[in-house]
């Protein structure tokens, strides 16, 4: 179940080790990362445009979710999660949308269409 987080969350955009911008992501339940400018009018502040050639039009989604249970349409990786880590207002997850060049989390390629919990 998606939710709007009570905690303040930000995303840092880096290029060659230099922070280009800090993007607040606490004002919504989801954010789409990509290069598809046609979605700007539809998604508004929920679209995070990345102007890098290796980024797909609709590359990945950051979503805040209250529950971590698997469902027919998604898989959630739960490694190392304890009740202490839980946030009643929702926890951040990222999912690669089968992008052409893939997404990486902590240097490892993410499996497409699988939710990964962020800490």
C-alpha cells in the first residue's frame, strides 16, 4: 500500500563524484525517474528528469509503501529488515522498470520489476 512518508527524504544526483542536486522526495508517495519529458504535465513534481543518455524514458520508480508483503504483481526483497527499521508512515522502495541499461543499488545491478527496500 503506497503512502506519503512522515520523515524527510532526499535523493542526491551525482555525476563523476560531484553532487549535482539534492531532490526532496517527501511530498508524494511515488517518483518516476527518467528522460520522458511528455510525462511532465501528467506527473508534475513526481517526475524526476535525468538528462543522462544511459537513462531510459521511464527508468525507475521510488515508492513509499506501508506493507512489505509479496503480491502477484511484485516481489519485495526483505533481507535484514527488523521491526525497529519499520516506519508506520511508509518505507522507501525502488524498482527498475526493465530499463535498457538497468539500475544499480550499492554497485550491484538490480533485478527488473523487483522492489528493493531502501534504508
